[in-house]
């Protein structure tokens, strides 16, 4: 909800379509499709895909936090990082 508030506030299109597994962003869609296929191979591959997603999310948040001084954005990013 906090991310959607920021997207609306800054006039940025939500990459989610509201349908699980479908994205408006081609890069996100491709990554989702690739990781979903890998995750179907075995429990181990599913765990690896999940770990990859978490690691990328943390890296992305760290990178984005370094690019802004906006306190509202930093609060949301910090909360996401702690999640």
C-alpha cells in the first residue's frame, strides 16, 4: 500500500496488473517467467529462486536509498528492507 501511494504521488505507473504473475513491465515479466519455470524444477530450485528474489530486492532497495534524500521514500524503503 505504501509503495502504491508513492507511485500515485509521483505519477508513476504501477508495473503490476492486479493479476498474480502478470506485469506491465517487460523486464519484470521476463524475470518472473524465468524464475517461475526454474522453481518448478525442484524444491531446491524453488528455494534458490526465492533467495535470488530476496537478494535482488535488498540490493535494489540499497541502491535506491542511495539515490534519494526524500524522507517519505526512504521511510518506505526502510520498512521494506526490514520486512
